[in-house]
C-alpha cells in the first residue's frame, strides 16, 4: 500500500472543511492506522484526515514520549474550554516552522472512538493543544492563521520556493 502524502501549505485542499463520518467501518480504521504510520514517520504528534486529502472528521494523535499511546478521534467536538496556554506550534503541513500560538489549556470534548462508540474526555496541556490544532484542520484552518499576515506571507513564499526546488 502506498504511503500517505501529507499536503503542505499553501495547498488549497487544506482549506476544505471536513464532513462528519457517518459510518465507522474497516476502511475508516485502516485509514486511521495509515495516518498514524505517516504521522510517526514524519515525525509528528498529530494528523488530521484533511492533511492527507481525505475530508472527513477524523484525526489521530500520540503525544506520549514513547510514541505508544495513539488516539483516534472521529467527529470530535470541543464542548468546554478553560485557561490559556501559549506554545510554539509546528505542523506537518507547514514543515520547518514553529511559532507561538495561544490555545485553551484545558478542554472537554465529545468524539467517537474506533469501535464506533461515543465518548467524552478531558484533555490538558500538550494533549489539549494538539487536539485543538487538529480540529482546526478539520475546519480548514491552519496554525499560520493565528499569525500576522506578514509572517504568513513569508512562510508561504518560503514553502512555495522549497516545493519548486523539490519538483
């Protein structure tokens, strides 16, 4: 099976809003595991289906130090937020760039797991930041959207130049 390709900013497909998943089946779970593989190889701590050009509300993440605690979230919705936390964020779709972004420090969310069961969970710190970052992808939003227009333009130009050199 071909490895998944991670789209890079400013690819317009990263701006497509993901549609809810209506059926949790073997194909979806296979996709989630392929996304985890791509995320680990990249290496990253989170990946949204939008980033691999699949526009469904599916994301995977693993913020554990040993990279052995993957989480698959289907149709995730943040239901509560508390506090603020500023972290230097990066993104597999914006390779090589890290910028400070302010997010909620604690969140509560509802989602569906890989067994098709609805559940709620609380997350804080890095896990909360990662979930918020990946949910943004499902909405067609990237972390660079939190930056100034000037910074966004500089990053865009540099990435386009790098992409041309690779092609």
